C-alpha cells in the first residue's frame, strides 16, 4: 500500500472553511501583542465528574517549551485532554491564537493544534509514510488524497525528526523510540502552532529520550512551535523548558522559568522528597543515604570529592565534607546529598570541621594525590607555603580567587589530615582527580571484615584497607 499524490486537482488547505485558516505556506509567529499568546488558559477547572484541578491560569507564547510537572495523579493528562478539547472543562476558558477553543470547527482546530498522547499507535499493514500522511487530513479534500505539496510536507516532517530512513517500514515493526519519532512526525505534518504531548519520552531508553527532547527543543526554536508537554523528569524539564507548570494538590502551585521555579526546596515540596535532594545548579537529583552504615569525613575541594560523596551516601554513610569553596562543584553535590559541609563562609569553620572529623569512623583524602610534593597523609612534612614575592599566590585557599592553577591542598585541609593522623583515624587516599577505586576496595574490605567478625574468623593478611597510622605504629602498614 503506497501513498500517491492526487494529480491535477489539489484542494487548497482551508478552502470553504467557515473560519479563516492559515493558507500555505504558514508564516511563523514572530511576535505577539500582549494578551495574544498562542495558548491562554483562564481559571480553568478540569476533571471528569469531580474537579481534579481548579482555577488554573497561564499563557504561552510562540516558540515556547512548557513542561507540566507534578506527582502521579495530579491531573497533568486531564489538563492536556481538556486543552485539546477531548474533555469538556468544568469551568473556565481556553483560548488558542486569541480565539475560544470551543468556537473552532474540528478540522480548523486540527490545523493549529496537534496532540501526542501516551497510547501506542501501531496499526498493522500501514507503512510509516502512510501513517505520517494521516497528519495531513485537516488539509486534504473529502477523499483525503495527498497532493505533491502534502507529500513534501510529510517527507519534511520525517526529516525534522530524523526518521526519513523509516519511510518504507511498517509501523508495527518499529521499536518504541522509532514509533515515537514517527508519531511526532505525524503531529508535525499537521503544521500546528501548538503541540500537546503526554509523557513523550515514556518507556524510551536514554538515547531516544534525549533525542526526542532535543528534537522538540529544536522545533520550538526553528519553527516557532509552542510545545506543552507533561513530563516526569525534573532534570530534563530544567534543561529544555522555557517555562514550568508545577501542579500539586488540585491546583497550580507555580508557573515560570525553571531557574526560578525549580529550587531545591520547591522540588522537595512538589514531590515530597525525603531521601533525595534536587540541585538547580547541577540540574539533577541526588539520592541521599540513610546514614546507618557509619560516619565518614571527606577532605575534598576543587571538584575532587563529588564521586566519593555519592559512593559513600549510596552505601549508607553519613558524610561530612571540607574544606570546600562556596563555588566549588563539591559544595553543590555535597549539599544536594545532605552532607555536612564546611566552607570558609561559616565563622569558625576550621574548628567546627576538626570537631566533626574527630567523630568520624574514617577519613577519605580526595586531594593529596593531586598535589605533587605533598607528603603522605598522616602528617608528613608539607611543602613550603607559596611566596607571593615569586608570583606563586595562594589560589589553593578556597576563599581565594579561582582564576588560575590551583594548589588543591590548602592549609585547612592539611590541618584536617594531620589531625586524622594524630587521632589514628584510618585515611583512605583517592586516586588523581578523585578517582574512587581505592575507596571502593576499602569499603569492600571493611564489609568483609565486618561479616567475618561475628564468626570469629581472623582477617586475611593481605586485606589492606589503606594506610592505618595506628597499625603502622604498632606493626607497620598492613597490606599495600
């Protein structure tokens, strides 16, 4: 079965329509007067018999990507179905291009609004080119014949979603990611001004998720298409959205740009996080540990401790970290993980950090491996301090400007490691750039020894965990 153009008798799109329809080619909206957004929602109440959302109001301009966020069951899909006129509103109004949505004829509305829901369309014996051609139905005549122009638009829609190579395949033979691309192409073939999507990346692998969201973002920019999409990934929404619509408890909680709406505190409130933290600076969610495995102090800085924070938290350790610059990546990761963080911005930070270190079960040194000339952890002689007269500066101090090569082991961190040696705390030294293999090996060995202790089994002689200063004083370092 092949789509063939109707030769000679091409009906102009919109001919004979009761309300004016855009004539091809449709010029993109470049600017809109105040109050003339592509989509305007006023005091909208949606639901089936009982209200699910009440008094929702917002407006979207041309070329905008708007993400709808909120917990499951909050009404994201119900809102989309109401805006698309699949569901009658209980109260309020919806305007598209300044006109009440209820005043459009179905074919006229389909020329400016396309909808992609979560149901998987897989009609048998239908090729991709034919399936995408169905998106042209609002623009064709009574017989639904495609003209040369229609076919060009269908082909271009497939190219826009990078799926032209699928044109001859059958729909029911496509993967989920390929089918989602083709469904987007069908929606694009309508030449809409507004596209409504319900969880467009649901059930897709990481590659196709990123690809679909990148395509939608590009369509907003290049075609001035307005996209309103219900999504579950806060981190993705933060990266691709122009505006975020946050729903909770039957109402619109916030609407605005993601950098203002998606704060750590608000995201925790929106999803009732208890064991996770969102960082709008990192653009992601960090999973917090329960702190039941023990306490660890990580001597970090200059982005060398992030992997260790995550690994320790994942394995149930309560983590303290210092001494970290306020603009250090380590600070942001540690904060999102709920770690105790010591920075020069806090009065008495050195004394507080030393006190915290004294209560730790062990110490992780994430910095010494990045400092040529530093002695081994445990109080070995430190190099001479930098001499400003020689232009050496003091960039290693987290409080100093970060505009040049960094001496990672600043004086407060050196003091922490010396205190760990004095107390006889075990120090696990990470590899260059915070590489955590030594930490992984050490925690594995700790767990092995913990399991062996109740059974009265002696530890194996070769089971090194890292330099233990107390053992070194008694019998030399155990197991390199």
